[in-house]
């Protein structure tokens, strides 16, 4: 595939990130053009890729992604003459830049506004340990209180303080956020978190009394997830996800 003049490393990252946008669209986790996925580009400049504002997730291509710096400015020199080609959502920049600047172990950050995720984010008790999916996050999930649309750069410090060393966070009255040391790992975190939220809503809607595993079982299950999450399993899931989006549309690697 043509790499449009980017380095081999950046082009590979762009292709994987564009693929993740389409995978997220496949699962219907989008909010049209209003959520974001980002990926850090290797190098000393702390640049990262994020979606061009206005492009739908299911049409995202590697060349649609915008490379920005820690101040939210497009790095491409052409941005001076053609700013409309490098338009980025300011709220997306605030959230993603906060994590990329503070967590150098993080390559990819995923943020969603799904009905299930936003609904659980509005529930005072947060994520309940009532499913195997949810137990992955027992003792390993953060919460951040809602402060309005994320346009105030001062919120960045509070965001990263609340996230700490976790790779999953519920943004109260807002949605979900996951991150990881690779694009496939950040996707896996979001997959399990979204499923846990969907299960919780259905369980609560059933109206019956909920069964809660013992604390010991919750802790054991969470530890099992961390022990068994090998790179091999994450890679298998990612390759399966890529097969779901192959064919039928413009190639994401363009």
C-alpha cells in the first residue's frame, strides 16, 4: 500500500489506528464524529495521531488521521495553508493529550460515548462485579467526575490523577476510556469494558435480585485476567477483529 510519504513506522501505526476506528464502528460504539481514538507516534517529539473532525469511523483511512503535538497543533506544514484538512475536535485533544503527556507507557487511548457506557457512568455505584467481563476490572478501574465538555486544559491534571496507573476509566455522566501499550491492547480493554456495561444494564433491567460473587472470587478472577493476558491472546483477538472489517469498503490502509 502507498504510504503517502510517511515513515514506515508511522504508516504502520496509521493503518492500525484506522483499522481500530472501523472496528469500533463495526461494534456500533461510535457517536458519529464526536468520539476519539489516538495513538502516540514513536520519537522524542510526543506527537500523536487523532481523527480528522468530521470523518465517520466506518470510512476512516490511514491518510485521514491528523498528527498533532502536545498543544493540539497539526504538525504537517500544509496545515498552515489548508487548515480545513487538519481539523481536530478540541475536546478530543484535551482528553487524549492529558494521557499521552502523563503516561509514557501508553500508545493508544480509546474514548466512547455508547448508550451502555454512558448509562453505567451515570449510575452512582459504577461498574458492578456481576459478570466475568466486569471482574476483569475489579480493583483495576478508575473514575473521573464530570466537569462539562472537556475544553478546559486545567482538567488534564485531574484526569490523569484519577486514571493513575489503570488502563480503564469511567468518565462519570460521560462515557468510557481505555488505554494500553499498543492499539490491540487498548481495543481489548474497551471490548471487555463495553461488554461489562451492556451486561450490567440488562441485568438491572431484569428487575431480579443480583448475585454478587464473593470478594475472594472477584480478586481471583481479576488476577486471572492479568496473568492470562499474554501478547499472543491480544494478537489473536486483534487479527480476528481485522478480519471483520476486510472488504466491502474503501481500504483503511489508504
